């Protein structure tokens, strides 16, 4: 009699489980996002002429682009330097009980498959993934700061989706074979109160950018668009 009761109870339990509605899990999502920084002046010192050269959203000491209307070159000039951007934004996410901040830099990239092939440009987004502890250094600019990461993801902007980006970020965080070198984002406040910065880049001999010959510069309220607290 007991065995019949047990079998009946098990059958009813399985029937109840089978009858339950399908419920999707919670999709990974960014927990916060900043506004976008879309303009800053790039300054570079031209040693031959002993003068500073400025461009919107690009650092280059080459004055030749001044006469070539750099803004209408379809990204050619911008793609030839790592220090250029179309927009910068910061997003935050939690993963495996840890918080990360992702600095997204959309920029022009140049492509030339072979030495004799034509040069083309494309818009790409690079995601630099910083730990919570590292990112929060940027909240205090009483002195120049350098925040480091050895995690980055590169995606063609036209293919960029939030789900795809988060998936790639998770893979990069979990990757046991991360490179040893770091991408370093250098930021400082000038004596005039403006914010100077240098986009994340690998430095071979030092973690610190000295800001003596090139940098981006903008007003604090503009830079603060991309700062998450």
C-alpha cells in the first residue's frame, strides 16, 4: 500500500512539474551607462615648426591634414592614429559577484589586406574592461591617474549589439590566457582646470603618459559625461 502511495505521489509531482509554464532566465545586462563624449581637442607638438597642432577628436602633429579637410576624409586620417575617436562611453556590469567598468571607444580603423591593395576604413568599437578597484581611481584627479587593464574586446560597430558585447566581455574575463601587457588610460587635470587624457594604449617602457607633447583636452563637464560613480 505504501509503495502505491509513493508511486502515485511521484507521478503527481512529475505531472505538476511538466505542467508548469516555461520561464526564461534573466538575460545579462549592463547595470549602468554614462552619456557619450563626442568631442575633444587633440593637441600635438610639432617639433620641426615648434608649434602646437590641434584637430577635433584626433591627435596628430602633421599640419598637412589642415588643408585636406580632415573632417571630410571618410576617416582616413583618423584611422592612421590610435589616438582618435568618434565617441567614448562607459558602461558597468556585474559578473560572478564582481563589478566591472567598460570604456567603449568607437573609432575609425584602416584596413589594407595586401601592400598593393586599396586602403579602406571602417568604424570599430573597442571595449576596455576595468575592475571596479582600478576604475575608481578616475574619480579623484587631484593628481594624474593611470588605470590599467589587460582585457579588451574589438567589434565592428555595425555588428555591435548589447547581447553580443556582453558575451564577448564575459569570454574575455574568463579567458585564462590573458596577455601580460596592459592598456592604460591616462587622465589629468591641467592647471587651468581642463581635463587632459590619452586614450587607452599599450606603453612599452612606462605606465605614465607625461602629457608634454600630446593629449586630448576638454572641459570637466564634458569629460564627466563618461564618468560613472
